[in-house]
C-alpha cells in the first residue's frame, strides 16, 4: 500500500509520483453535482475550484477515468468528457503512460502581483484594474521548484546555518557573487540581509536620522522611501529631475545648502520615470559627493530590470576603498518575486556592524524559510530575468504605442523598470484619477511621488499587466479624460 505523504489529506506518494486516490478526490470535491450545465462541466468546475483554493495541490496525478467514474457513480464517458474540459482549459496535462497531472493555465499566471485578487481576470468584462502597485507576476514554475527544494533541505539547513543566516544556502552568497561579477569587491562582511528594500531603508533611517534631520531625494521619487523617512521625523528636501535625468551640479548645490544626514538616489531605471544615469554623470556625481558629509543611499531594486537590447549592466557610481558614506540597497521583490521578503544592504563592514547591532535589525531580517527559498530561487535567476525582461519590454512597447495616440499627454519610453511616467498636458492628475476610479481604474497621481507635493500633472502607469489589460486601462483612462470636460 502507498505511504502517506505526510499530514496532507490529499496526496499520496507512489514511487516518485504524487497521486490523489479516487476516494479522496470524491470527498475533496464535496457536493459538486448541484448547479447548471452537464455533469461533466460541473465536475470540471469542482476540480478547478479545488485547484484555485489550494485543496488540490499542483503537480498531483488525478485518478484514472475508470477509477473516478466508479467512485462517483458516473459513466466513464462523463469523467472522460470532464477531463477533456480540464485539458482544454489547461488545468491538467495528460501524458500517455503518466496519467493526468494538475497544473495552472498561463492565464492564471499573468498576474500583477502574488496578492492580486483578480485571478488573472484583470480588466476583463469590466473587472477593476488596480495600477497603484508596480509588481511583476511570480515566476511560477521556478518558484514552485524553489519551494519544494527548500522544503527538502529545511531541517539540515536550519541545523547547520550560522545564527546570522549565512552559509552555503544563503541568498547573501549569490548577492555577493553578483556584486563581485560587476566589479565591486563584496563578501559577507559587506552585506546585511533584510526583509525587503523598505526594511533596509527603515534600518538606515533608525541609524542615521533624527527628528528634523534633512534627507535629499529626487523629485519624483519612490513614495515608499518618502513615507519611511517622514515617519522617522526627517525633513525631505526635493532635487528635481530634468526630462533627461539628473542635474548633478544642481544636486551639488542642494547638498551644500541642505547639509543632509542622508541622500537617497535611484540611478538605475528610476522609479517612477525609468531614467538611467549615464556613466559620465556617475563619475561627476562621485567627485562631488566627496565634498559632502552625507550618507548616500543608492536604491538598486530596479537594477536588474534593464530593458535595453544586449546592454551591459549599468556601471555603479565609483566608490573608493574604505568609503563609509555609500550604501547600496537591493531586493528580490521586483526582479524575482514580490512575495519573497528578502532584501539587503551592501556597505562598508563598519556600517554593516553598526546596523546589525541595532535592536531593530533582528525584527527586520528575513525569516529562515524566506532565506532558503530565496537561495533556491536565485539558482534560476538568469532564466527568470531573460523571460521577465522580454515580457516587460513587450508590455512597455504595447502601452507606449497606445498612449502615443492620445494628444493630451506625453512621455519618454523608459529604458528599464516597471512603469511609464505620463505628463498630462491639459489636466490635473488628482481629478483625472478620481474620474478613472469611477470607471474601475485605480492610478497613483503624481503628487504622491513628490517630496514637496508638486507634480500634479503626472501619472505613473505600470506596464506589469498583460497587453489586453493595458488596453483596458488606456481605454478607461481615455474615457476618464473625456469626462473632464463634462465636470467643468
């Protein structure tokens, strides 16, 4: 008799294949016969519902048609028809000699984020579209492999991993390798793992900011950082970006006047504009920063989302050996998966030790399970990024083509990142977002990205949704703009 696969009430192990016996599947589906449609359609619907809500695990093998028909008291042809419906909807895959295995169709994987409630239906049939979050979909197949591999090694890893979360199955190892490969000498002493980039910024704020301290930020900037620095009691100082990027001499003057405790910059595929700082600007920036006593935090969460064709990774702002005033913050949330709360701070070892000594550091560290899954997922990093960049470039170009036809806005096609920064030529983004929300399209107005509450004529529009959902978003935005005239 096959052995149970553990506490699960669903799957059994038979050799290397997980199976769900006919008797258990019958109990699992419950009272599925009620409702409309044929028995085959109702049975297929019950199986789909069980897959969607997690009662029927992915990768398990369904019972043979004959066995399930006997268990449910159905004709074998009815079960065969039900399985055919599930195959057509890509909820099962059938291979000769291997049976039918539960899977997920691509339409359910094309999602804005792991937390989306749209079940892959974003924008279809009038469904709401929330574009306030710029997050790519999960790399489902690789993520599933990583979680299973992590589960297999969990006990051994927890027994042998050092207390700081390092070791051979730590994401810090892969992060350090990536920094070294791009010319920045890095080992474990330079890295502190956190539960995401926001956690890293919170930790830096706790260490370097006091109430009333000044923080210089780009305008526009990442609103999460703005909120965190304000929560620490800091006073934001705006440094406007130009249409083409950074005015380094102007930033130099702002730093001299403000004398900030911390300077926060996103030089790689800036959020929300997608701008990329050039190599000459980076060299000039580093020369000028040496004259200022400020901690410079480079947010690199978008760095891997380079949508240029065949381009080398952007060069970092040059850092001198022993420099304690330059910190890099990174995360796996945008490049790999938003649901994996793993980020890091890369800094001089003295800075890392100072941060690690804070009581808050333990609370803001990633969980052991997140660390192990992240390390396993990073083994697939290159393959995920190749696919992700291609998909994002396609979606970016599709969105840009649609928006280019609207005469009342303009934008620059970003070289990377996750969003497009739209300038409105004849409208206030607050009023336009209100009208769009009435049409089921939720957007973030530009002032949310401004340290001083300006930028009322801008909108951030992520291109993280599939093209058909982006079409729906543009149609609703255009309808909302048309409604502006009727509200005057």
